[in-house]
């Protein structure tokens, strides 16, 4: 998990550097974690039964990170791994 968190942190850093070189505006990064929100339960991902207009707006105006790995397939330990960088 440390490698995955380090890779994510490096990717965000490089994205920030790239954006700063190509723009005079500061870059905003929003990392969204939702409890028990499984793929693809958002309207921008094609789910017609769930309406997520604000998440849809964010996805249209930004970048969607859609490929990742987790330390554990359970919610709380996985979130703890993301936030701490530890298993």
C-alpha cells in the first residue's frame, strides 16, 4: 500500500507541476472518499438509478482517477490506508 500511496502522491505532485507550468491559476485537487459508494454508482459513470449532479459537474470540469488498488476490500481499513499510507 505504501507504494500505491506514494505513486498517487507522486502523480498528484507531477500533475500540479504540469498545471502550474501551463497556467497562471493555482491548481485545486479534490480527493473524494465516500462510505460504501461502489463503482459505477454515479450518473456520470452511467448509472441511471442514482442521480449525482454535483459529482457529475466535478467530473466534467476536472480529471477522474478511475484505476486504483486498495490495501483491503473493506471500507474502514481501506480509508485508513489511504489517509495514513500504512496497511
